[in-house]
């Protein structure tokens, strides 16, 4: 198997832990609330504690990625996941659980910066969408694994502890695997120095085994020159208003779709539609499978149709499924709600889910890629934390039809935004995308391995 693919797969496993960590709480949240007699507000805070950590991790995840390197950051992500899983399973009260989940959230937030960043920097333009999209695919696999694990463990003694602690096993495996991947050659060249250049050339040689030493030297020179050329135009983030706005809005709309609320509270939503508790958990597994199938489709299409086209398709699916779900609750046709939710998840998987991490990782110059990734991720998780915190209160204060109608209206706005503002990044080298972001005229050039 190609080395770049293997390294991308290992890095993307952070997404598996991301998906598992964020959704596994859905099977335990009702038990936790009744066990410790939590009010709706305290319950919401405990449920969102991982998201608060995720916000902090996303906001500052660019710092270790830039200063320590992409690889060490990914290793520490695995450590955070492992500590969180063990502590959550052993928590003795709601505040211990809240702290443990917060630590796991730090891992989630940092992983959303570091993993897509690392993959985008080693992937050729022709396959960059699919390889970076492996992060999202692993998120979906983690979500499915969490739903399935919760279903299997439901009913055993202290089932909620086993549900939350099960993540320790994949977290340990991931941490060990990241020790074997190399550092990003772009990060090494950006740091400068003869030793870093030698290391970068070694990584490039593994990535392009048929290239000659002169080819590798020219590739390293090209990356260094592209970074230097962008320097005067990108002396600060102030010169990157357009990519910052794009990253902010794609992350904002991602959460205004209601996707995290649906994933976190899927069993509760299905119970509101008239399903029993066990049936609701089983339907949640159906969400996981739907997400997986349509994520595969999205990754197959992302380098064929492009990022913008998938966002349009996903937006149309959002509007249809959320609007129909709102009508079903309002008219008493709750029996179709599960089908509406499945359609909603499919629209997300093929659109925003497949595109968001790829798109944010593409649109910033090398020097500001980690910071730009952090801006988009922090926006995403701030909104996710806010929505998860208030959702239990909102669904007890407003009719479900009103809640889903709000999400539907937000997706109409997303569709307008995509059609009027979002550029296509399919197949464009990172250096050319950086020039576009900075308004520098494009220059034709040949690149090693079409990088």
C-alpha cells in the first residue's frame, strides 16, 4: 500500500476516536441523569462538557501543531483520549465525569486541527479530498461503533461505565500507531534548517520512490519558495479575510443544521416519535450505518464532482429532510420521523460531513494553515457546545416541529451561501490555493507527483 495512504489512515484514526467519544454519551445520558438526579441544566452542562474541551482544543490546537509538529500533536491526542476514557468509566460523581469528558474533548478539538492538517500536507491534489476525507470516514465509523457498543452493553451491570470506558482500547492502539508515522515535510521545510530539510527530503523520497534526488530537491525548493512568496502578502491573518470567513461560515452552518443535537440525542428523539427505549437505541445504530454508507459515497464523489457541488447536494437534502421532519411532528405523522432523520444524516454525510474538514484544511497558506484550521474548528465546536447545552431545555420548552423548522431555515441560508460565495478547490495544489487566498496571480509550474 502507498506510504501516503498508510500515513493518512493512521492520522485519520483520530477521527474514529472523535466519533466514538462524542456519541458514546448518547447511550448513557439518560442513566446518568437519573442516577445522580440531575436537573435539565446540570445535565446539559455534563453532556456538553466534552464540547467545552473541544472548543478549547480547537482554539489552541494550532499552537502545538505549529510549534511541536504535526506528529507529536497527534500522539498527544491519543493520550488525551485514553485518559478521558479510563477516568469517565471510573467517575464517582457528575463533576468527575464532567472533567474526564472535558479532557476527551480537548483531544477531539486538537484532532480536528491536526489530523486533516497533516493529511492535506502529504496528499497529492488529485486524491487530497479522498485522503483528507478519511478523517470524516473514521468519525462515522467511530459513531457507528459507539452506537453499536451502547446497544450491546445496554442492560449489563453498570452499563454506562462500560459504555464510556470502552474507548480506552482503540485510544491506546491509535497512540502506538502514531509513533510510526513521519513528520509532515511541509512543516519541516517551514521550520527551516539543514537538519529539517534532510528529514523532509527523506519523507518526500518515501512518498515518491521513483523520484530522483534532483527531483526531490526541486520539490523542496518549490515548497520553500511558495511559502516565502506568500510571506509579504500574508504577514498576518488580517490579509486572509476571505478564507477566514469561509472557514467560519462552513463551520457555523455545519452546526446550525442540528447534526450534533441529532447524534447526541438520537435515542431521545426517537422516543419522542413513539419508539420504546430499546427500539430507539436500535434505530440509533441505523443512523450510524446510514452515515457510513453515504460518507463512502461522499468520499467517492468529492474528487470527482468537487467540494462545492457536494455542499449544494447536501444543502438540498437538509432542507427536504428537516422540513419534512418538522411537518411530521406538527401533523401527528411521527411514524415517518425515523425515515426523515435517516435522510437528514445521509444529506449531512454526502455534503457537509464529507467536505468540511477537507475544505478548511485547503484554503489557507502553509504558514497559517494550522491557525486557519483552528479558527474553523473552534467555530464548529463553540456552536456544538452551545447547541448541546441548550438542547434538553429547548426540546422541553418548544414543540419538536419548531426546533426542526429552525434547523431547516438555517439550511436554506446555507444553500444561498454556497451558491453565491463558496469557491471550488478540487484538484488545485495547496500553493495555488494559497495564492488565490492572498490575491497573488497564479504562475504555471510543474510539481513532483502532481503535488
